[in-house]
C-alpha cells in the first residue's frame, strides 16, 4: 500500500502537475480558436502560425534587448494587431458570401503557409532557444517543480480567468455573446459589429501570442511549432465543443492529462496519438462536443 | 638561318618553353578535393563545427608542409542538417558537380549509411569520423565506407565495464534518440550491462530533436534508477540534462553516463553544471599525454579558442590517413586508395590507429572519461584490440 501511495506521490503527481501546465497553455491557444469560430463561423487554420509568429516576435524582442518581461507584454499586442489585420483585410470581405465557411478556410490555410515561409525566410530553419527568465525549483506538495513552469501555470490560469470574466461578466462580453447568436439584431441596436469582430480576432490571437511567449523557454521556437500545436488545439476545440469557452478550457486540461498520464505507461509519441483517438471517439459518440456553443444554452 | 637564332627569337623560345613547363607543373598541382557534408545547422550543428575545425586545421598544416605529393587538399563544405535525405542531395552535388575525390563529414548515422550508398554508386570513398551506429561497419557495411572513430560497441564495452566496477547501484535506465544511432547504441549498452550483472529498469526513445523531455521523465521517476545512460547528443543532451536538473532529479546518488558524443566540449557550456560527473568512453580525450596530442591541442586552441573534442580530433587525424594513403597509392583512384587504407596503421593525436580490413573499422584505445567541472578527465583505459569486438561485416 505504501509503495502505491509513494508511486502516486512521486510519479503520478509530478506528471499530473506537468500536464496541468501544458494544459493551461493549450487552453490559451484553443480559446482563441474557439472564440473566432463561435463568433464568426470561421475556422482559422492560420491560428497555429499566429502562435508561431508570437514565438518569433519574442525572439526578435529579446534580440532588441526588450527582456523577457517586455516581450510578455509586447508580443501579445503585436500578434493581436496581426490577427485584427487578418480579420479586416482577409476575413471580413468574405463574410457576406454564402460559402464563407469554405472560402475562409482556404484563405486562412493560405495565410498559414505564407506566415510559415515568411518566418523561414526571415529567421532561417534553425531552432531558437529563449532563455528561461526564472531559475530554481519550488516544492509543491513534496514534488519538485521548476519555478518557471509554475509561473507559466499561474499566468496561464490568470489569462483564462480574465477571459471568462470578460465574456461572462462584462457588457463587452454580453455584446459578444449576443453577436454570436444574432448579429443583425445586435447591429440594429447601433452596436458596431465590425469592431466586435475585429476585437475578437485581436483578443484571440493575442492569447495565442501570450501562450507562445510563455512556452518559448520550454519548447523553443522553430518554424513548424505552430503546426504541431494547432492539431492539438483543434482536438481540444472539437472535444470541448466548437465555440464553447468552458469547453476549450476543460477539454484542454482533460486532453493534456490524457497525454501526460498515458506517457507513464506508453511511449509519449503514442500518447499523443491516443489524444487524437479520444477526439475521434468524441466525434462518433457526441459530435457537437462536451459543451454548447457560446451564446447558446 | 641566323635570323631564327637572334636574341628576340631565342628569348621568345625560352619563354615559350618555360611557359609550357610551368603549365604542366600547374596541372600536376591539381588539388585533392575532399567533400565535407556535415551538419552546420540543426540539432548536431555543434558537432559539425568541430568536424569543420578539425578538417581545416589538418588541411592547413598538411598544405603548409608541402601537401600530398605536391598537391594540396581542398575542402568543400555542405550542410547536411543532420537529415539523411538532405545529406544525400548534398553528397550528390559534391560528387557530380564539384567532382570531389573523397567524402567525409557525415555525423548522423542515418546520413552515413545513405551517403555511403551514394559514394558506392559513384565509385568514391566515404569516411565517417563521428557516426557510431554499429551497423555502419557491421550488418550494413559497405566496401566504400570507412570509420576512423570508435563505434557504439567499442564505447559500450569500455564504459559498461567501468560502470559496473565503480558504481555500487545496479539499476540502469536508458535514453536514446529514436533512430538508428540511438537504438543501436542503447542496444549495445543493454547487452553489456545485462552480461555484466546489472539490471535494466527501463528504456525510452524520444524523437531526435525532441523539444521537451518532461513527458519522458515520468518513466524515469517510476523506475528509480541508479544510473541513467543516454545516447543523446548535441542539443538533445542539453535539454535532457538541464530538465533532469530542473526537476530536482540529479541530486543524490544518481550517476549519469552515456555515449561519447553525448557531452562534449561544444555543449558542456550550455548545461550549467547539469553534466557534473557524467562518464563516457571515447577514443579521444584532451588530456592524452603524448607530444603529438599536446601540439595538436595547442594549435587547435590557438586557432579556435576552445579545446578540441573527439569529433575535431578524429577528423583531424583522418586527413593524415588520407595523406598517407594517397602517397602510398600514388593516386586518388578509388580501388588503389581502398587497398592503401586497409590493414594500415597511422599516427593520430591520441596514438596509433589501425584500420581493420574486414570491416573498415578503426581499432582505437578506449578512454573512460569523466566530466569534472567544465573539463574532461581520463579515469580508465581499455586497449584497442580488446574493445573492438568481433567482425560482423559479411558483405566484402
């Protein structure tokens, strides 16, 4: 019995905490994706590469001497602006069309390819390391956790709480939820819909940029980082329910635990495959995901 | 008649003859072109750097001392990015476009195997100075491929003998990158540890270039090993060891050990103490006490402001083998060169090496090396003939 408790304490608990940290960062990326879909019916295939852009922006900011903390503030803003630009110039002209779902999919796919190649042209194919700003270890319930990863956990959780508060506890959030349900009605109230759309894209992409700076010291920055994360983010959004904020957060935490804990018994590369198997199962059993879309009951 | 022999005509004739002689002398001074396809970017870039430096230093010395039969060496570098398909493309370019006489530089064992086949198709010789997958001179040996460095088998027999003798704990955990080199190196370690009475408590194979090793640390925690043996190299080792340290897993009685390329001069700086006490067995150590090595290390440090590691030293030594072979064969014709490189000995910084004819593997004295602070100290030695093991090459 003692051996089992010791196993839980020293093997399972550290893996659980690790999964929590990754899950929180994954939630930030998935949140942007799900908000954009929930509001605009747009599947943003460029979202992973927006995240990648955030990573490279952090590298550039550090290169200019901004320091990690400066990058943490500056990069989400920059990436948010890029996202807003994408919405204004690329997405909005296509929204009135009947086949908007397909056309925006193609557009964002094209944008993702452009962003990736642009990153390679400007920065090369090498991997860039970002120095860890906090060193040292903290003891959490007897488990050693690197101080920096704890910081990621706290920051990510704070951003999630902020998002929830914005969407469910403010007037802006109410406008957002209403626009998701009936844009025409909201527009007739005199609310500038295009600002709502632009702001949503800005915020969703800023979250992804924030996640990129947080994860930079852990995963490093390289051209295909967005692609890898996007697949996982999509799995999260599908399982959580497309357009659902609660769904994105809970599914992110759930799936990262599936991957983390499974890594104890099967090779971690297979654990990732297991996550996609779970996604497929959800699609078969409950196609709309765990939670309802934003604005719906 | 007299007009033909007057001053101007005679002067012109002499000048013409002199020019003729000069141009023929110029043709004989055609350089020996050596294509070096090595990773200059990516996970193994640090290794490629030492390979490059070792080659450039050797070529500089040899050319300054008169070259090879009056010809100088010319190096042409291409980046293989530690990626076999890229290595094949670059090797083909070197062979078909630059018309190199010899190939070397491959680091990734997969690249060595692939480029070896390209070399065979084009009737040229490839010598690796880094790759240590045993199959390169074993099951997948090739008449056009030679190896001057110690392979995984040689490293393992020397290292595991030292570990079992000096470390009281017997629980071994293995980590290796998931490709030919990682798998075969770990297989060699596993066989030897089992044979010597140790216990394997787990093995895991992260992909080459894995960004985050923390998912793999769960298995390490569950296994509670006394020794972790790793076959990672370059940036992978940096990430693995620093993450082990970050999670507080390096305190206490855990011993780190692994392949010779795991911790080298090039990546030890990036690990800020995480590699303390790391033990490996290599065919070279900076503190080898011979006049030739002392001169080599001094020249290397003067040129590049850092110590050489085994990759730099083995690449440097290779060019002296090339020089000896070309002078003995009198030509760069592949068949004659091959004969001049089999069963021969030559002098390298770490001592005399010999190429075994049956599999083209160099017989190398193995040194057990331990990391102390930021330098490498030799703590044991196994003679070459003992470490090399049986010949597994049946193809030529």
